[in-house]
């Protein structure tokens, strides 16, 4: 369904429409359907982008996980204003989210850590993501050793967590063959959302 058609039946909440688009992407095996570019801003106003994996879509928040010593976590602590960008090329769709990021409660971090494959849990333990290293071999060897030796899955480390983004504005973009693409912008307006159609 195009965003124009969607607009006729647009849910009052943008994340309900995002949920529908995510389902479409997953149902059509769109590559990396839940991967999303995540942009933070450093203390000198320098933006940084990286890819993260959407773990949960709540009624009013997008959730992903991260180590908490990382650049993204540091930048969010300084400036919670962030952006997220989904792109599903095979569907000709894009969604841009601007909002505020916060750390979630520990219970959710523990729950999401427990859902990770053991190999991913151990990666978190052996690698201080983002810190300079001389050689990756010692990390590989420690990872392989732990995979062999661990008898039970590790606990969620205290410096690993879940990040929640509460959207302030969400724009849906849908490609049209004549290049007159559909754009629909939701903006938070108190307890509800305003809807504006944008020129392509
Ligand atoms: C497809 C894909 C998914 C990723 N998912 C995550 C993720 O969910 N959380 C995360 O912290 N890093 C994820 N990464 C790694 C980040 O892109 C990034 O390299 C890392 O988080 C360090 O970013 P930072 O130094 O800016 O904090 C992913 C990378 C790719 C390519």
C-alpha cells in the first residue's frame, strides 16, 4: 500500500504505521528489515551515524540495545536529541524519526540481554566496543574459550543497556514511479499527533 493509500487509513499513532511497515518489510524478506541508522550529536555539534537493530517497537518508543561506555551512549547522556532512519530499498520506503533518547529501566536491559544468542552475549563480555586495540586475536581466543567453558549464560553486565527513543516527529516516505513520492509527516501535538502531507 502506498503512503497515500495508507494516509486514508492512517493510524492516529505514527508507530502503529511504522509497525505495519516493519511487518511488510519482514514479510517480504527485505534485507536487514530491522536495521536502522541511528544519529547522535557530539558536544561540538558533530553528528555521528551508525547502524543499530531495532529490538522492540512499543506504543510510543523504539528500543535498541548498546554497551553504555560507547560513543553513542556518551553522546545521548550529553544531548538526548537523536534521529533514526529506516530504508527498505526493495519496498521503496523510508521512515525518519526525530526524538529524545533515554536509558530504559534495568529490567528491560536484562530481558533483552537474555534474548541474545550466547555468542553475542560473550562478544559483549570480551570486547570493549570502540576502544583501540593492537590485535583482535586475543579477543577471538577469549571468546572461543568462554564459548567452550561457560556452563550458564552470563548475567547482563551493568554497563550494557537498552535505549528508548520517544519520537517527536516521524516522516513516512514512499517511492512513486513518476518520482512524485508520497511524504507524510506526523508531529507530536500535545497528547495526539498532527498529520501533514509534504511535497516530494
Ligand atoms: C546491521 C548492524 C546492526 C548493528 N546493531 C547494533 C546494535 O543493535 N547495537 C549496537 O550497539 N551496535 C550495533 N551495531 C554496531 C554499530 O553500528 C556501531 O559500530 C557500534 O555500536 C559502535 O558505535 P558508537 O561507537 O558510535 O557507539 C550494528 C552494526 C550493523 C552493521
